[in-house]
C-alpha cells in the first residue's frame, strides 16, 4: 500500500470493525497501527482478505491473521498456533489458576470440546499432545467458521471453583494468555 491508499484502507477496516464490534468505535490509532503492519501488502489483497474474514470468521482479525490469509495460511495456522499456546499455558500455569485467553475461539474450544480449563489440564498427558493438537485444530476450525459469537471469557481454575463452591468471593484476576508483538507468551512470569 501507499499513503494514498490510507483512506480506502481506513474505510475497509472500519467496515470490518462495525461487523464484529458494532457497539464500539474504532480508534484512529488502531487504524494507523494496522496500516503500518499491513503496509507492504497490496490494497486489493487486503480488500479480498477482509471480505473473506467478514464472511467466515467470528472475531475481528489481528494483522498477522490477515497476512496469513493472504499468504495462504489462514485458519489452519491460527488453529495450530492456538493449540501450542494452550499446551504452553497448561505447562506454565496448570489447573489451579483461572485464565483468560486473548483468542475467543480458543476459549470456546476449551469449554465446549475439552470440558473447561481444569479438566483439560488434568486429563492431558504428554504422550497425547499430538492427538490434542489434531483434535484442537479440527474443533478450532469448526468454531471459527460458525456464526456463533465466541467470547473471550474467564476459564476458572481449581482455586476459584473451590472458593465459589465454599461461598468465598473471587479476588484474583485471571491470567491473560495469548500472543502479542512484545511477548511470545502472556502469562509467563
């Protein structure tokens, strides 16, 4: 893209934002950040990718997801990345702490396919990791392709579940898990 494509890009991204987050206004800062991140890609390719995302996804795309779609990666790559993020979170955090994944589809897969955070942590054995990744990716692609609204909600850990069962208030925030440009894994200390 060139600087003269900014207005068209801004309108495109604003339209996608309206589809996924109609109750919020997109910021100029976010538009500028996406423009910089996608700056080396032709505007026609971005337009095509955003059109596909609006018809096939249930969440607002990150720049890397747009790039992957243009390069041919798409949902398969995202599903694999999320599966490995979940495995890393299981190893680093375990079942006792409550967590919240950045990716809402990941949250839905954990809850609806694997029975929740504590169950997935307790039942996954190292020998089964390759099968977990295969099953997670299949479920992820299915959830990402459906028009059901996925919500990045908290997944309670053992401590929170027990405290709630005993009538104690929950006073801790969940650990945020996901990827960002500054850290490969959020939630690590």
